């Protein structure tokens, strides 16, 4: 063998060392089933061959290589697979070898072979990183030391295998947490280290990074923060596990009750606390809805609507025979506002308190029930109609003036409306009886005086009061409009301030009344939201808008339409597939459409918003956030959603020309939009003086009655640019 050669075959030279731990795992598990890669350093091959023979005779399975040229040491350390290195001092400088190993392969065990095992030299080489110094002629000692190093190597491989298994398990655990529907977070000293998607959605955050470093106390109501502080102290002192119920608040200050479970954990090898939160308010709401299907209301203990109507039906024959009976319908008409400002827990307590008061005052009168979230009814069988009226007056006065034990925010009090109906020979059913009392209650609500109102067929008949319709009447009108195409589309142009030649229109909807009068959105959209009709209306608007797009494009008009989506449509799982079918049906393209979603609706439905936006972008549609710039941290929407446009909230335009602070806020938003490749739209422009301010701030499009009122058809004439007004 040449003096500068080694026993490495040609195919092994230049190969990157195999660092796979799997082989180490197998070898550690099986004693030494895999060959051990041994590198021997010596200018003469005789001693390495003798050492290799002794090791093999001792039972070691070896794959030896002999390196005779010191100049090739660094290359071998970098490229070859080596488990143990044996250096014969005299041929190689032991100190230089140890220094090279410390620099290039610090974990590689090195055994030095010297003339004798002198104590001073042993101390020197151990300090430089050698595992041992063995006399050249003591082959039995070499085998014992080699066995020790092999055992150490196997332990290292076991440890490395366990570390990798731990890392894999941790990665799988993190993935499970991230995709869990349970809201989960890691805390360190009460601050968030990491959160999963469900956690950020629970509190209304678009970007989970906004929660990192935020104290958990910021998400807990003021009332329950002392409880949280005691809990955090207990965790810090005892690393305890357990659970506690707390009042929580979202980014939008929506309050809800949560069950917080906590346990000690580790995050990136640091001790911390793992918490999970269950939304009790949502769970209770589901339980309440289930309970409403049974006979009794869980919050107040009163019978529910189904059972109440059944019992009314049993009394109808008596009423028809002339036995007296009256029905009092009571509604808390600001209950939705109370839930927003006081939270679910306080609202539930308030309803229980009101139910108890109604039961106390009306227990001698007859039958009480809770009809729905904010409505109650009492059936009275007084001989005198005036006694029922007196009870209704007393109820109204007591409930309005009562000091409630439930703590409510300043300025928040329940407001009640009461309506009465008298049973007689014309009363056909319990539902009809309730409907009559409901009509009277609605009139009392509209009057706003707090005085109970009796049902009068002359005022509340089918043909009366269309100017002030009840919920049932408006919903019936909406359903009729959906069934019979009695909606109408109107179009209002978005005018470019930068000379864009393309025509953009905002799509607006109107509804025809029973006498074919055009109703504005404020006359019916709130009812549609309250009674789950918005998704159907949105689909009607989208379908007819796409049909109009197809007609315009056939006439070679470059028209784009902006369509508003409601929160109900965001939650519509089938909307995207249905939209694709519509585009195909009318031979239209996704890029011709821009969908607007309100900022508040995105935050209220973060998961579904992300999914819907991703799907809309895949088919080429453009996205806009409307009512932009009012809620906190609006910049996160631009950073984390693929938005094409932002539509300023109308509040930015009020007195814009004379308000320097509003102008500075407008410029900041426009710069933020530009940095995120989004264009800015100003809607509801009604003052000519603000056009110049909008143009100077780099707003791209304006819309409003100042430029053009909504019209029923898209004009084929070019939209006049408002440059004269700007200049």
C-alpha cells in the first residue's frame, strides 16, 4: 500500500458522513449489529493492522480505515463516517490531531497510542479532549478502553434517538394543539408565549402574534382579575393543576364566561403553564336552546312557549263560551344591547331576576311563561278586564323602577314594553291570542312611553299600520320578495381620483312593498338580520349582479361590481361552490367582482372569513374590507389578509375639510394601505370640500350622493371624473 493511501475504497472517498441516528438506534439496541467505523492514524500500517486484529478477536465488528498522510486528516474528518479514532503518536502529532478534532468533530472519541501511559502526558491529552492514552504494546487495555468507548457511544446514540423522538412527539403535539378546536395557550408568568388558532379566534384576534407577550389579565374582566392573580400566584408557587371559571372579554370588548383549565408544562424546554379555555357562554347558549325544546326554561324556571301555547289552546273553548281571560305580552326591547354591554353572565342573572319578579307579582293571576330570549307572557283569568290592565300597569311601573341586584354598567337599564289582548268568541287558537298581544306590545314599544297598550283589531288588523310594520309582517314581506323576485338592484359609481378608465359600481338593494313602493334598506335589512334572511338576500343580489355583469361585458363595457357580504353569508359553507356555479351560468369571471366584508364581521367570524377569502381569491375575486379604521388594530387586517381595497368608515368623512386631526388619520391609513398594496375607497361622500383632501391623501376611489345617486341601470356613458372639483 502506498505511504499516502488508506484502506478506504474509492466509492467512500469524498462522501458526506452518514449522521443518521436510525443506525445508532439499531446498533444500540442490538449490542453491535452494525459495523463500527474506525479510523486509525499511523504512517506505518503494521501497528494499525495489529490493533484491528486484536479488536476483532475481542468480538468487535469493525469497518477500519487507515490514514497514513497527516495532510489528509481534515478532509477525512469532514467527509468520512467515523465512530472512533485511534491515533498512533510518533507517526502523527497527537496534539495537532486533538486540536483538529476539537475544531471539526468535537463529539468524536479519540484514543491515543503512545510509548507508555505516563501520568503527565495523560493529563495533557485528556485536557485536549482525548478519551484515553494507551501504551502501544498493551492490546488488552486497548480492548477494555474500546469497550468502554463503545458503551458510551451507544448511550449517546440512545440519548440522541430519545431526543429525536421527543422532538417528533413535541412537533406532533404542537400540530395537534394548533388544529385543536379547544382554545389552548402557553403562559409564562401570566403572559402568553404561544396560542393556537382556536384561542386567537375565541378572543377575536386576526393574528396570533398580537397575543404574544400580552398578559392574560388583559382578556379577563375587571371583576375577576383578583381571582386570576390568586390563581397565577398559586401556579407559580406550587406548579398546580386545576380549573376556574372566569369572566372573559374579546378584542371587541364582548364579554363571555370561560372555564379555564391549567397545568404545568414546558415550552421550548422552559417551564410554563398550559391553559385551555372553554366558552361557557356559548355552551350555555346551546344548552338553553336545547332546553327551549323541552317544557321549562332553565334560566327563569318558567314554562316555555311550546307548553304555554298548548295550555292556552286548552283554554280556548272556555274563552269562546264567554269565560273571561286576558293575555299580557312583555318584551325587554333592549336585551341585545344589555348582552353587549353587561355580558352573558350578568344578562342571565338579570333574566332570572325579572322572571322571579314576574312570578311574584302575577302568581295570583294565572299562567306565566318565558316565550323567548327577551319576551314573557301572562295569562290572566280575572272577572274584570280592568284588573288585567291594573296588573299590567303595576308590572310596568315595578320593572322600570326596580333596583336590580344584578350589577349593570352605568346607564344600562332594561326597558320594557307591555301589550294586552282580551280573549273572546273570536279567539281561535293560542298562537292567534299570542300574536294579538304581540301586536299590542309592538305598538307600546313604538310609542316608547312604557304604558301598556290593548290590542285593537281596528288598529292592528291586516291592512293597518303598514308604515310601522311588526317583525312578522316585514319578514313575510322579505320572504315574498325572495320568492317572487321583488328585490331590485341599484348601482352607484365608484369614481377614480387617479384617472382609472375602468368603471366600478357599488351594488345596492331595494325591496318592493305590497303596494309596489320601493323600500330603502333601513326598512328591512335589520329585520332580515334578526330573522336569518341575510344569506338568502345576499345570494339574490349576487346572482342578479352577475347576470348584469354578463350583459355589460357582452356589450364590451369594462364594468366591475362591488357586492357587500353579510356575516350570515360568511358562515354559509356552500356559498363559494354556489358562486362558482353562478359565474359559469352567466359566463362571468371572478376578477369582475369585488366582495366587501365589514371589519366587525371579519373579526366576529375569523376562521370562516379566512376560509372564504382564500376561496374567493382562488377564483380571482377581489376583496375589500368596509367600515375600515374604526375598530382597534385595523392594521392587522391589511397585514394578514390578501386585501385589494379598504373602504373607509363614513365617520372619517364628517367635517374632513376643516378637521386637521381627521386628515392626519386619513393620511396614515392611506400610507398603511399603500405599504400593503391595497387601494383606498371613500364612500358616502356628500361634501364637495373634502374631495381635494381625499385626492391629496392618495384615496383612489370616491362614492356618494355628491357624485351620483344610486340608479336602477348602469349607464353606458363614461363616468365624469371629479377633477374640476378637486382643482
